[in-house]
């Protein structure tokens, strides 16, 4: 091998390593992470249409900031952090009007005296879900976010990266969050 060929080979190695660690293209990131971003948004907003809006906004932000992400390892945590923040902002933006309209719709549906048993069971299920949401809302951050992200199937490392926490603290936060949720849910009226 000539000296020139050896030098060219040596100079090409760092470029190869950098290319392997580079951030994915927008299309690759969208394909790899769309489902996780939607699920994280849906876990917070509990409305498929609003979760899709949040997901679109998150990927718009990714498109605008793709150059600032260092490598593939940083993309998923960044996306989930932005999804959480965007979903929480969407919840705040909906305000009390949406909640009142939903309560009215449920009351109007169940308000008669001759409903079939299926509607009563559905109302009870919705009531239990609402009680669980209220209990979860009373769990302090970052325990609540850790619980939601763990429920979505993220590892402790991914949760730590997403929420900018020490990975060693994530397990404790999840355990404390579960205990607090159980305590609050029991006070609200949960049967479990």
C-alpha cells in the first residue's frame, strides 16, 4: 500500500465514525418516532385529534431544529420532551370550556331514566377514568411525568433523558409516584 493511500485511509476514518453517529434525516426520524410521540401526547391529552395536532407541532419543531440535534441518541428524548411540553400547553389552552362541554354531553346522555345498561356501564367507566385523571393530576412533577412515560414503555434511561433527570433517580420517582397516585385515588373515591 502506498503512503498516499494509507494517509487517505487514515483521514477517512473520522468521517466514517461521524457519519455513523449523525442525526437521522427528518423522514427517518418521523418514521422511527411518530408512534412514540403520538402515544406520549395522547397519554397527556387523552384526545386522539388533539394528540395528532400536538404530534404535528412536535415534528414541525423537529424540522426547524434538526440541525441542532447532535446524533440519533438525542432525537427521541428531545422529541418526547417537546411532546410533553406541547401537550401540557395544549391542555392549558383548552381551559375550562372544553371540560364543561364534555360534562354537559355526558350528563345529557345519561340524564334520562330509561337508559340501557350499556350506557350506565359506560358512564361508570368514564367516571372511574375521570377519578384516575384527577388523582394523577395531583401527583407532583416529575413523578407524574415519570409514571406516564414508564406507562408508555420507555426505559429508565429514556425517561431520564426526556425529563433531564439523573437516571439513578427515575426508579425512585416512579415508585413514589405510584404510591402517591394510589393514596390520592383512594381519597377521590376509587375502589382499588
